[in-house]
C-alpha cells in the first residue's frame, strides 16, 4: 500500500477504516485502570500494547488466529513491589511480549549486592506516554507508532530509563520495536535485558515447527526434551510432566547473516502461516527457548536477550554482566512479522528442515 489514488480516496471517509491506533482504559477485572493501545495494521495483524505494563504487548492476532499465549491471570495492574522471590509470576500475563530486566534476568537471588526477584521490575512499571502517530494514507504517511518512556529507578540508587517506540506500517503484517536505554544515574549500573515472546495456540500446536539455527545447550543438568536425539523443534501434545512448574529451556547461540541479523520463528503448516522474529546479534547475542507444554498452560517462548536468564550473580561471576557508565546509552531493535505466502515460507525456512 503506497498511499491511495483519487478513485479510492473518494470511497473513504476516515483513515481508521483501514487501520490505526485506538487508546482506551480497561474498566473491569484485575487489569482495571490499565491504559492500553490497540494497533490495527490493516493487514490482518492486530496487537494490544499495555501502556501501564512497560508498553509490553498482551493479545496479538493475525486474522482469526491468536498468536500469543495468555496466562490465567491475563493483564493485571502493575505491582511495583513484586520484586522478591517468585512474586513476578503473580502478575505475569504472558502476552506476545513481556520485557525482563533491566538489571537482572533470571531466577530470584540474593547476595552482597542485594536481593533480586524473578526477572526484575520492568514489566510492572507504567510508561509515560509521549507520542502517538496515526497513519494518513491520503498523504502517503503509512507508519503508525506509539512512543513512551519507562523509568526503572530508586532514590540514592540505580536510575535506568528506557525510551520505547512500537511501530507498524499500514498494509504490512509486522511490528517493530526500538528501545533506547540510558543510565541517568551518577554511578555505574548493571544491565541485563530479555524479550520474553510468548507464543500460544493455535499458532503453537502439535506439529508446529520451532525454527532457529545455531549451537545450543540445555538449561538444566537432566533435560528430557533438549537432548540431541530428541525432536525438540516440533511442538508436542500437552505433557503431564509439565503440570505445575514443569518446563525446560535451551540457551541458543544463533547464527547471523552477513548483515549481522538473526532470525527465529515458528511455522504452523496446518494454518499456512509463520511468525518470524528478527534482531541483531551484536545487540542481542542470545536466544532462550522456553518450553512449557502443560495442560491448560501450553506455551513456548522465543526470547532474544543480552544474556540467557542465568541471573545477575552468574553473569557477574563469569564477567559477562554489562555495566553502563553514567550517561551511557544502548539501543535494541526487534521485528516480528507474520508470513503467509507459500513461496516466502519455503524460501525462508528451507534451511531449517
């Protein structure tokens, strides 16, 4: 879609007929009071940005198909003090994107540098909404975006600030994320970041294929799924072994193309669609694959990150923890696209089979 001609313009009263961004406030249930922004790309892809949960993404659909996994709790109001132990799980809604960090990614831990809960506090932090840009096909302006600022800080301590822009182009079934992180404090700050992308039924179903290329290692010492002789790339039926907290993860060192870009995804042949995630190796060198095939909690995560979710303690011990000096900035870019063209699917994913 490259704008609209005069003949089409005469048939359209409002650009919202084609797509755009609509904001509102949830008024019922545990998410009551959350500001949200529904983005409609006009190409079958629709997704809900939860402004009060770090501008993460909850529901996402392509045509009639849900792409994301939602937890039993769904969207809840932010709980800024759920940063001890496993308290993060009480507010984990799943969704297409939950951001983990910005100083710790991994399980709860405590040491001489302090106490850290599961996956840190970012996803429980409201954003300061700065700008919404609507598409205007009459003038050829096809990009729509929402931009905000999230501050993860405390007095007399770490002060990290993230500026997030989520954008889509009218007529394309994709979304782009751009994060800029800056240390606003006066001391060096630790930094870890992971994009927890949660995929669910019907995109994720028996026989759907997880697609990535690179070396990998199991995240636990006694894996049942992530073994070289096991086909862990094909989604199984629900597993009794994954009831409750049953799960497995693999840490993947993805291969990058000549431009330094990595990609991973999932292909559901029965639906005739694939979801592809693209990012730059230099920015996000690791991919974590989380598999949790419980009955009623059937989900897998493809999670690009600065580190595997091993925690600040281990990253510090192995000298892999990132340190941001006062005023230092980092940028992260991510794209999620839905593909349906048979030729594109065959060309893109042939090397993975």
